[in-house]
C-alpha cells in the first residue's frame, strides 16, 4: 500500500491541468483540491485508455441494511467479480475478459434522535418527556459501491453460454432474447445490462430485492459529470471524493480492482 501511495502522489505532482475535462467549474478552477481531483481523474482515464478496457457500465449497489464494515464491503466486491466472470466468461477466454473496478463511497453521518426521556421542568418543577443531549446520537453513514465494468463482447449475447441461456427465460419470459433487442446497439446494450443485473441479484445474497438495490448505467447513455462526458463522466463521478492520496486509498478497492493492477 505504501508503494501505491507513492505512485498516487506522482500522479498528482506530474499533472499540469486536465486534458479530458470539456467544461470547467470556474468557481473552483484555482482551488488546489479541485486541481488535485482532476489530476487524479485524468490519470485514471489515461490508464483506461492505455489498457484498452475503457468502462462501458457503471453499477451502483446500495445495501438494504446499514453496512459499516469495510472488510465485508471488499469481500462483497470480490464476490461480484467472481459472479461476473463465472456468468459471462466461465472458460476464462481472453477475448471476453472484463475489467472490473470498485469505488467505495460512504454516506454522510447523521445526528439522530433516539427517544424522549423524563426530564424535570425547572419552572414547574414537574417531570415531562423531552429531548436532552443523551437522547441524540451520531449515526455513521453506510457504505455503497460504484463499479466500473468494461465492454461485454457482442458474441457473449449472440452466442450465449449455458448460464446465460438458462437466464434468458427468467429475464424475458421466453426461450430466446427478443429479436427487437438484437437489431440495434441500444438493444444489445439493454440485454447486457439486464444480464448484469440478473447475475448479481441472483448470486449475491447481500443485494436487496428492490429496484433501487442496483442501478446500471451505460457509457453510451451517460451524459456529463463535472465537465467530463460519457465513460469519462462515469470515471469523474466515481472519483468525486478523491482529493488527495488518502482519499484514493479510502475509495478505490485496489485488492479487487483491475486497472491499477500493475502497481506493486
């Protein structure tokens, strides 16, 4: 991890302005934290470009319960990796390799009231229910995860393996993928996101059943975020809390992610 921090510092130090950001927020353009954040973003984007595995999907996973254990979150990220690989590429064929990167975000802590307690009214000298300092507490924010996944080869859909063939009737209610979804790029993207959603929900017991438990966005449908467009906008979004080296270590799940795997 120390070696990683050294590399992260070099990223920040060796940058002289964002080359991928199309529009700048002039309000913060000269702020050091904002400059650092964009340097970090640019480095991630450059790494993706060099690798050839640019992100095509952003999967946001929200726990249906409060999750405060970072070790369990990382264990769950590992499980998601294994599920995706086994479902889309069970034979480990290089052509169908999927890059997976996980960015861990924590909701802000909140001050919450527990319950009223008996306190003495100093004016009436009688006891009544009221709030006092001991009846409130800070509730730690729960974790949620944004995962970036590289493109799924069309042949994975057009010539599906057994696991995908078995999933199709459960997703669409018929034995084959609807022809209408195979006639356009948008349709194929829809099928791929449907398959991702199905695989993760079916085989990860820490995923809730509600529609909000998983949200999958594709790069082709993603607009802009903070002046970055398309898949670069997704990178900008998942790195929005990265202002310095410590933030990178906190947010980026290095152990279960691929794009920075060359760091030692």
